[in-house]
C-alpha cells in the first residue's frame, strides 16, 4: 500500500512539475514617438507628391514621419522541461520523459518584447500631367528610413 501511495505521489509530482508555467503578464510598457525618414521618388521624376491627400513638394522628396510607438515587456515563469517539450513534439515528449522531468526542476523567467505602432499607416500619392495618378499605402514600423518609388503610367 505504501508503494502504491509513493508511486502515485511521484507521478503527481512529475505531472505537476511538467506543466508548471504561468500565464504571460505585462511587466512594463513604455509609450513614445518614433520618427522614420521617408524618401519618395517618382518615375518619371518631378511628380507632385501627396501624403494622406495633403499636397507636398515634388519628387524626389525626403520627409520625417512621426507616429506612436509602445514597447511592451511581457514575462512568465516557466521551467526548462516545458521548453524542451514545446520543441520536441508528442513523440519526443514521450521518449524524452526522463530528460524533461529532471529539467522541470529548474525554474526560469521568460521575456518577450512586443512593439505596437499607432497612426503608422499612410497613403503616398503622385501626380504628373499626361500620366495617371498613382498611390501606395505605406506602413511604418520603427524603420530608420523607408524608400517609396511611385511609377506613373502615361495616358
């Protein structure tokens, strides 16, 4: 009877340790503004450029675009056994039981950084007499510089 109780206790401990990880939680969040320099060219050169339907200068044009950015740090408590099982699949998990069971005793904190952007999607357009207007949607995601080339077709 003691042997069955001991075996059940060991199995319960293994199952508990094997699945021991917490949910992701937001550790900190840092909002700020980001600037990306946009270089707009047109083919043929010299087209009138618009940015969100606001008229700008003629191409080639270089302009800074400022938009919102939030950097988030997410964390969770986990153990090495969970990491091993997540990467091994079903068969690997079954065969590797002795390895991940021992690794489950070693607790770690896992970090993930996430970048969120707002007001970062814009439409850049070009117009030139004798050519069809053209436009392109541009998404800014923290780049230092973006090049946009708008090709205008003759009428």
